[in-house]
């Protein structure tokens, strides 16, 4: 029976006929949430190991989530009330596509499993909902979920 070290050693190296042992590249993804500014969000090497760039990443993710809620409000049919049905449908479809792109970027950022990025996404969506779709800030109408 192989020992645990043999199995780990076999996993960490790859052998082929043309190559000798090449160690696997360590991953920056964590299986659980963690707190710290050393992470990768959306792009390779960003925000690097800088606290300032990490703060910028948090602001960026917050803004993406916030504006995704704004795009939801913009895509309401009454936003372009004077246009014909085809123009309203085209506008709403375009807004839906852009909003979906923003939402997917937020999801990809949260997959970094960084707690600060996760909180920025949640607070961005929550504040955007309160500002753009909450009852307190609307004249009339219903609130969408």
C-alpha cells in the first residue's frame, strides 16, 4: 500500500516521455472564505499583493453590483414610454444583456472566495436595490425581487 507521501508526491509531479518531473503550479483559489488582501479577483495578477489595489478591487466589485441594480431599474418599460413596442423590446433586451454581464462579473469576483469581495458584492446589490428599486425612493409602482 502506498503511503500518503507517495500519493501527494505523485499528485504534485507530472512525468511524460519528453519531460521529467514538473511540479504543479500552486493555486490561489481557496476552498473556503478567507480574509486578506492577497488574492486574485477577475484577472490574473490583480489586485496583486497591494492593499491599495485590494481596496480598488472592493470598490470595483461594489460598483458593479450597484450599477447592476441601476440597470434593472433602467430596463423598466416605462423608462422609454414614448417609443413603439419594438423599440421598447430592443431597449429592454440590450439592458438585460448588459445587466447580465455585470452580474456575471460580480459572480466571478465572488468566486475568489475573499470575504471582503463577497461583502462588497452583497452591500453593492443591497444599496443599489434600496436606492433604485426600494419603496422609499419610488413615487409609485411595485418593487421587483
